[in-house]
C-alpha cells in the first residue's frame, strides 16, 4: 500500500484528511502544541480504510479481515492557540480515538479547527489560516479489530 501525503488549505481538503484519519488511535503523549513555532501535531495509528483487501472493500472474504493500521502524522501550521477539552492531559498513557477534523472559518483566512475524539473530547485550534498536512510514516500492520460506529444513537 502506498504511503499517503495530503495537504489541506481549505475545508474541502480537510474533509478528505478527516476521512482518512477517522478512527485513528492517538496516545495523549503524542499530542503536542509548539506555541513558538505555531504548530500543533499528533502522531497516530490510523485505520487504513483505503487498503486493498480491507473491510471497506466489500467482498465477503475481505469483510472477515480486520483491516490494517499505519503510523501517520497530522500537523497544523499557523496555530495561534490550542484548547483541549474533555481530555485528561496528565494521563500521558491515555488513548484517544479521532473521529473527525472540522474547520469553521472566522474572519478570512482565520478560523477554528476542531479535532473531535470518541467520548466527547476535543482540541480546538485557533488558526491564522488553514494549513494541515497528513502523511504516513511507515509500514502497515494487521489491525486487531475493524472500527464500528453505532449510528442509531445519532438519529
């Protein structure tokens, strides 16, 4: 499987990155805000929804497989402030599951990027402008399970 390298400079681009990062596993200690550099980054083990032979492929034999995970980094530049909510930052070994990444524009080109995690935790990034990069960092390994979402709770 080819490593992904994606750049987001607008909301539509960020939706693509969000889709690839859905269900990424993040350790709390792998979240970081470098205020002087205006950069926020996270290291993840993302679920490779696009993998050939993975559960998203749809073939009966493939649906039995648990899919694959890849180490990936997600970085935001031009970050003025980062505000976590509902995340135990002192629990360095804590584990989060990234559900989505959304950009809400403010006075152009600024706005707020929200990283939404399972269980309701968020990180809100006040950005000068939207500039996000996602890239895979290496080999793939077999996932222990395929992420599942109960959509009936949201209806």
